[in-house]
C-alpha cells in the first residue's frame, strides 16, 4: 500500500514533503539513522525540482510523492514532476578529491542522493520526470 | 523543524557559531545571512559547534564549505566540534573531513588556540 502526497513545487512546502517521506519510512520500520539518510536524499530531489523543474514556465507546477514497499524487500520513494526533462543519472559527479580551496560550492545534492540510496532510477513518461529512490529493507 | 544560529565573538578574530536543529534547503538562507558579517578579513578563526545539529543537507553543507573556503583563503583556520554521526557521514561522503582538525569541546579548542597564540607571540610559527 503506497502513501501519496501532492504539493506545489515551492520552498514553503519542502518541510511538509520531507516530513511525509520520513514519517512513511519510520512507519515502515526503518531506524532513525536510515530515516535521516532517506530524508536527505528526498530533500535533494525536492530542492532540485523546486529550483529548476518549472523555471522555464511562468508558474510552478506540482511535486507528487508516493512511498511504500514495492515488494517485501524494496522501499521506494517515487517522485514525479511535469517540469523540464531532467535525468539526474546523467549529471557528472562532483570532484571531491580536490582540496577545499578548489572545491565548487554546489553540486553535491545529487551526489548525496546517489550515495545514500541503494538505487536511484529515472524515467521520463508522458511528459513527466519520474525519479525513484530505492531503499533495501535492513 | 527549524534552526537556531548563535554567534559568539570569543576573542578578537575568533568567532564561535553554534548551530542547533536542521540546516536544510529551507533554513540555510537565514543562517547564511547571519554568518555573512563574519566573512571579513579580520576573522582568523571560525569554529562551528555542531553538538545540537541533527540534520544537514547539501544546501547546509554549502554554507560550511563557503565559510571554510573564506577563512582558509584569509590565512585563518576553520574548525568544527561534536558532529553527530549522521552529520559526520555527510561530510565524509563529500570528502570534507580528511584534513580538518576536529575538537571534542569548545574547551579543548580554546586550549589549542591559546597554545597557538603563545607560539605566534614567541615567533615559533
């Protein structure tokens, strides 16, 4: 059984969206440490959509989130927006080997998402970006 | 869910920033604005007390990185104390802990800076 939330892609809704995901993960039995990591990954996805997905349009569209166990082993967070097509899997990894003085300030969000989740999938279907974060059952 | 940013001038050129709560995509802007006045040439040491910080995302990490780049670029030093495990993990993923001196308490840091200052005064550095 999947839980679902729909909210305009605006910064003021970030807290509600993240809280929805963490509540769902907690309810499904993930320990607090893993819940925090799930929150970070989800937040990175939401912030990207809020900042970029609808920038080419006059008004912001929505973010739809569905969470739950896909089967007995995989907890999924499916995040859908109808903004500009954007495949996070094509984004180059930031250079984290250079010393701090040469580091770029941004670009870590998608990297965190990939590192913290067991799997990240992307599809573009019927004019929508569908990003799926997968967390294996502990 | 919110963030409290407390800034304390410990001694000339040395500021302690105490963060409590969540440093995320929603709270980072106000935090950044509060910290901005510290990014001046006279600032030589900035210490972040992370004891009460229980969540950080990439937007939060940007602030820490920005402050660190400024201070180190200004020939100063940047430090953090008491990172909770989930916070430390985020810094580790970003490979930002390796060469940083971490203290367990403000007291330990104070002793270290006192010793540093003595060395500077005695022309040992």
